C-alpha cells in the first residue's frame, strides 16, 4: 500500500508538469491519494485478471525445462485467485512506521472458496488453510494424521483447516536462527536513508513527467477514469538512467539492470487506469498482455480494488502452536510416510 501511494503521488506530481489535461489529472490523483493516506485502516482486493490458457501460454514462452511446465491445476488456481488485504495503524497510513501498525489480515481465495488466511494481531500470527485444496493444486501430498506424534495435536488442527496461532517474535527468531550461518551475527535490515529515498522519488517523478501521457474520461455512474500510458522499456531505461548516480547508496546486494539486460524488454505501451468515485480512489488496473509479446496470451491484467477499511480481529478458539512443534511434527510425518517422501521428491 505504501508503494501504491508513492507511485500515485509521483504520478500526480508529474502530471502537474504537463498540459491542462495533465494538470487536471494530477490534481485529482493527488487529492485521491491524499485521502487514502489520511486513513488509519485500508482494505483492498488484488485480482490477477487472466485465464488458465493465457498463464500456460506465458509459462511456455519462458521455455521451462521438461517436467517444470506449469501444471494445469496451478494455472487454474492462479487464474481464479483473489488476495484480500487489510492493514490498520494507530496513525494515518502516510505517517505510519512499522511499529505503528496494530493489525494486518490477508486472505487468498480461489474459485471454490478460501484457500488460506492469516492475521497478525498483537503478539500472535493466526493462520488457517484448506490444506487438501492447496495440496491438490500444488501437487504436494498432505502428511498423514497417523504419522504425527501425540504432542503435535495443534498441527493436526492446522491440517484439519482450523485456526491456529503462533507467537510472532518466537517464529521470527527461530526462522532467523535456521537461516543464519553457525556463529554468524544477524544481518541488519537493508534500509534506505531519507535523502536517498527523496532522490529516488524525484528521479521517478522526472522520468514520468517526460514519458507518461495522462488522459481523463467519465462513466455514466459518475466515476472518473484517469489513464497513464507509457512505453515500457523506454520508461524503465530512462528511470534507471536517472538513478544511476544513486546506485552506491542502495542497500548491499541490490544491483540495477544494465542497458544490455533491458535490450530485449518489450517497448509496447502499457496503460494504468485509475478509477475515482466522489474523489476517492476505488480501483487501479493495468493491462499487461502486450508485454507478454505472445499472441496466445489473450488476457493478462492486474486489478486492485479499494474498499472501506476494516478492523482485523483475532479469531476465537485458535489453538496455539510452538514453532518447534511444527518442524518436529512435519519431520516425523515425512520420516514415517513413504508416500509423502515420494510425493515431495
């Protein structure tokens, strides 16, 4: 959401540098994102607007190794998937840091119902999943209940699709310890200093002002559309040229693509459509089909729909899990279930 707001603010500011229509679009986008940033809770739904055939065609164009092709089940799952997200803060979103967020919820749904959901509230992360549906779609077998040790009763609840909860800090600590080299100190989180962030935004603003074309239109229902169109490779190449001098200030491990890396990137025009209703942003959609440069990819878009912010709540009756219990229970099931091992291989 922060990234979306930043891009919107940059688009709005860049539009203000252009024609009368650009000025009008810029003001409206600016006001819409200001309203969004003033909220303390935001909810939105992310929808990959595509179909299984287009996803299979897109996968085939990447020339996967034999046996690594996207399964039909995965293509079907992704084509019908929706991601619903809610974030809540003690402060307006624009003023919030990581410590200000008091609740977050995310749910992934498919054509046949909810697949998985988790919420981060207070000290706990709450999770529930339709394990059978996920395992069928992704091709991974489910551990047998009989192979779980008696102390893994909580994990059984999770496999049955019930709510479980995990101490968030303990989970993060255990994960960090597993990933770290023996005796190594935890690496600091990569961050950008305030000046570099400001310089990056200014570079993006200049690039958009030069390359992006804005237009406005209205619908019969009173909503208004503001479209931003630009040639993809030109936009990315120009932006990278602007931020080249800032590369030394980026976090360790971040490498910018070179002109050689981008020479085969499509330069077709991509359009983002912002829908406003009563001055508030209600939807953002981007048509990505042209970027695929594949005639068989008929439908490939990304849609974000905004809604009134909700308050994430902790589900009642969740069974507490210990992170070690999860690892131990799954390990026991894998050791005792030959079918599981064969399927995982």
